[in-house]
C-alpha cells in the first residue's frame, strides 16, 4: 500500500476541530511508522517464516528465529506458572513415564530426524544424537519394541551402517 492509498482510506477522518493540527502530516507519520515497523499477528509471522523456509532461504537464520520464538514462548509460560504459586513435584513412581513416552515418541523421532538432517551445527547434532540415545534407552527399559526398533533403524539409516554396497 502506498501513502496515497493510505490517504484515500483515511480521507474524511476528523480528529480535531482546531486549525493548528496538520492531519496530512499526522497520516503520513502513521504511514511511515507502519512501513518501518509493521505490526503482525504471531500466527501471521509464523506462517511467513514457514513460507520462507519452503523456498530454502537461509535455513539457519529461520531455524534460529524459530528457536528464539520457542524460547520466548516457553519463558512466558514459565513466568506465568511461577506467578500461580505452582510447585515442582518430584514423582518417584516411574510408571507414569511409559504412557507419556508412548504418546510422544513419534513426535520426538520426527523432531530429532528433521533437525539432524537439516542442521550443520555440531552442538545441535550432538543433542539430537543424545535424544536418540535416551529414546532407545527408555523404550528398551519399558519394553516398547516398536519405538525402540524405529529409533534404532532411523539412526542406522542416518549413519548408513546398513549401506554396505555404498561403503565398498
């Protein structure tokens, strides 16, 4: 939208009855402010980031922006929870871990796989491999065969352990 389009939209606006007020300058200032610092909904910003990531423009920058957004939202949630006098409760009964892991292992696998495949950062790669390791340990401890087999086979595909033809 141009300044002229913005003036057409705001034509007929009356903010002040006195003559010492310059409405055209005021509208131009509003337009310039919005052009310099556009305001968007968080959902619109997330959609724009996803669209940019589909065009392969600076995936590292987009990954960092997404990480910062997640950290910011997480910090906000933690601050809200702290204000509610919530307390951390240590549960010594491990029976709650198995159903929780069974409901989240597919999402964890997807995150670890995508990030491991797309990231060139050594620290992030190490964290993904640790995630694989812990998931394999948890699924083995609780005898969740499907999860353990899936994590091990996915990890072996990433490391190309089974690719004997390519190694030769």
